[in-house]
């Protein structure tokens, strides 16, 4: 069974130029935090790849961290793209924020010998 993503976008309200400039300046702390979390996500991807090579699946901690990081990243990018007016929280989970993402773990059908090869 395959899960297809669904994207619902609402038309953002009309915005003034000064508000847009201020909102982009407010994104600087979020960008710094996102950059630091991105470095940690890179390390988790490397650890997860080697774990998947040995175990045949992605460890739970890696899947949890990467899905939480992706949700946070999408909230920050959505605010930066001026899709929402609310400032994104500095948290991995924000159930009341207008931008949400749901990830469902999939079943791996790949063989251990196929990790790292493109053929």
C-alpha cells in the first residue's frame, strides 16, 4: 500500500511590505537553530545508514529525530514563505500550529546488500 502526500494551501492574507521585512528578520534565530539541528540530522543520517546496513532497517531513534526535524523545518520554511502569520515555535512538536506533517513508517523491502549501491 502506498501513501500519497496531500497538500492543502490556503491563500495568505494581503501583507504590508514592512511586515514582510520584519518577518524575514525574525527568521534569523530560526535559521541558526535550523542550521544546528541540520548538522545533527546529518550525523543521525550517517549513523542510521550504517545501522540500516547492519540491521536491515532504520533505527527508531533515527526515524523519530528525522521526522521531527522535517516537521520543524517545514514550519520554519512555511513561515519564511509567508504562508502563515504565526511565528513557528522552537519545538519539534507543535500540534496547534497551522502547518503540520504526518509521516508513516514504511516497510522496508530492500536487501542489506543493496544499501549503498545504485545498481
